[in-house]
C-alpha cells in the first residue's frame, strides 16, 4: 500500500492533485479543504495517502495528517458511505468537526456535507459513536514532511488549523477512560466542553467534562 506521497506539485485539479515523485506522477484525490491548503504548482508537498482498489480502478486519496486519514477509513465502514462521501464529510467538517459532530450526536452537521442525506448522516453518528474515540485519541499528529535533496526538509502548507486543542482532547479522553467512563459518553462530554471553551488545556477539559458527566439532581 502507498501510505505517503512526497514530491513536487505538477498541477491541481478540481478534486485532485498531481504530485511528481522523482519523475513518476501520482494523481491523489483530496477534499476541497485539503486542496486549498496545498501550495501551487512547482512547490513541495506531502500527503498521507490511502489506496482504494476496486475491480475496475485504483485511486489514491490524500490527507495532511494521519488522524484525518484514519477518519476517512473509519467513515467508510458506515453502510452507504464510500470514498467520495467520506471525503465530502471531511471536506465540510474537517477531522475535528467530525469528532465533535459524532460525539455530540449532531446529525445536521454531517448532513451539511455535499451528497449526504439525513439517513446516511444518522447512520454515521450512530454507528461511529463508540468507534470514534479511538481515532480522537490519536491527538494532533505531525504533518507529513518532504525532503528536498539531501539536507532541506520542507513542510507543506497544511489545512486550516482547528479551533480546539485536539491533543488536549485526546489526553482528556484517555483520562476519563482510565476513570471508567464509556468511550461514547466520555467523548461527548469532552466535545461539549471543548466547544464551550476552545483551546482549553487538558486539566480544564477534564474538570468541565466531569461536571457534565456528574449525576444530575
């Protein structure tokens, strides 16, 4: 499997980019959001990739971070969600937005993605509620890097940074798991706390999530 592409951009299309890797051109399909974050032709770029093989075609899909790639693969486990739909959801929400939507049961946010109907959006939220925390716990992975020549290392232009602290959310999720909370309820509480206080650090997120999880009455 081709897991990462590093090279020079030859051109950018409406839904893909052509990356030259030592004389071999790779067509990599990306969401609108990822394409907008990539540099122009002639510039260095790197993408983590997932190779989809069908009977009649092979296509590469590209992502600026490993966590976004894992979301892509997880979304495709939902009935009715293929590569195109998965890319549309990530393009509309980004990995952090997908995390929040699933944790909070926000069907409307998922439904806002192009080509995603209400039934599919509901399946995404319901089927991934308990699977999503495993991807969320990956935190904020490093962006892929490109080596130019023998010495220089060039970082690609990444997609817009999320407003919330993904690393802190992952640490808080792990802490609540150690306290015995179920992944689904812990993720929902952390997402709600992060939405109320974007950029909050781990201790603050844990305290806020515990307040939300505390028995009422």
